C-alpha cells in the first residue's frame, strides 16, 4: 500500500465546534478542537509542532516527506504547496484577513501567503459567511475599528453571503472574512498559518497581528469595495468547482466513482457515499468522512462505487 488513510489531527484553538467533525469522521467529539488539519506539514503560528500531521505508523508527515521527497511529491515539487483542513464552525468566527505572497515575502520570510477556498459539506438553514467590504474603507477608519474593537461597524461594512452544502468559494489573500456558525467545510489554502485578526475581544484573545504590530499588519487588508458581480467571480461554474483565479494556488476537484485521478501528491476527503480506491499498489475501501494522502509513488488511481470525493492539491 502507498496511499495513507489519515487519523484525525485536531489541534486546540480558540473557538468551539458543534460535533460535526466527530459525526463526519466517526471520531470522539472534541468541542475545543473544531479543526482537522489533513495531511499537514504546516505548524500553527508560533505553536510548533501543533498542527503537524502524524501518519498511522507514528511518523511525522513532514519528516517522512523530507526523508524521501521524490517518493511523496514527485520530481518537480519541492514541497506540498497546500494545507487542507476540515472546519466545524460551532460559532461565528472572528473577522480576519490573511496576507498575500508579496506581503509574506517582505515581512514574514515566507514565499507563501494564505489564499484559501471553502467547499461547504453541510450548513444549517440560513448559514452565511462575511466576505469582503461592501464599500471602500479608509485606512484610518479600519484602524479605528480594530483599535476600538468596533465589531458591529466592521461586520456591517462586509458582504453577508448565504451558503449551502455543495457551494465552493475562493477567498483571496487580503480579503476580510468570517465564517458564520452552523457550517462544516473543507478548507484548502496555501501552507501557512498567517492570520491578522480584525476582531478579537469577544473571543478571549488579546489581538493577532503576526508579531508585526497592527500599523504594519493592517497594510495587508484589501479595503476596496466588493460588489455582487465581483463576489460572483469567486465562485466556480458547473464545469469547474472553483474559478480560474484559484489555479495559481491550488487545484480542487469534485470526483465520483468511475473517475480516474492522475498521478500526483494530493489529499482526498470523502464527502459522501462508499466505494473503493484502486491503483497498481492500492485497493482501499472508502466511506464518508475518510481522509487520505495520495503520494506521487501511488501513480494514477481509480475511484469505484457510489462515492463522492474532494481532491485537493497544489497548483501545477
């Protein structure tokens, strides 16, 4: 066997879940651990090694890849290029933003920023996300909101977007956002844990500016207006799950039984049904909630059965 069936990897965080990961993954319920970092070689910011995935045999994935990168990643990749999470929003998350690659290179010594995307697995009726400002916001106004923790004013200036199971949305780096309560989603992002918290006081936090201070950190925020037509461009089409703008950062595909996965390192999340994954070296049963890591060495594999899978990988 080359494909790895991954155990849950749920680091502690500041917000609470509502048991959706436990139900989805058939694992013990951990309300204070509402995220599952899937196939992660990324640590939580300032809290390493928290966040790193461990394989079923006890090896740390990052160390296993470093020991044999060609086997895992293939001849053309130097790193995985991606971080995948399951996220169970038991409460509304704080409004926050992630830096882009230019800001991260200049100020955080990283070639990666944190553009991300969400594939909604389930959502309560009326579920929503906050995404981008609905009007232009001046730098001084934003700084005043953050300094005074004027949450109502901040949220009132954002777009509130309804979401439902099956939706997929790209969230570019720089765009202020907050995931509402009652949502279970698969999140794919660049492999960093960089977040600037615009809202923190009501979450028991003292702030969050990546050690840069807010004067500098807020320079990564997209303060421009996002109109309905611009927001529509962040969604995919019937032909593709995410818009072309996502292709620079990651590849996300929804697959079903009978479809073949081309060779390459990827993370799989089984979101519905049951089936099998079959390759030259692998024959594994699949069911809803399974998470798997497919190394380059596995070669092409085939999905079989009444199963729906999200495949997530770095951009080509």
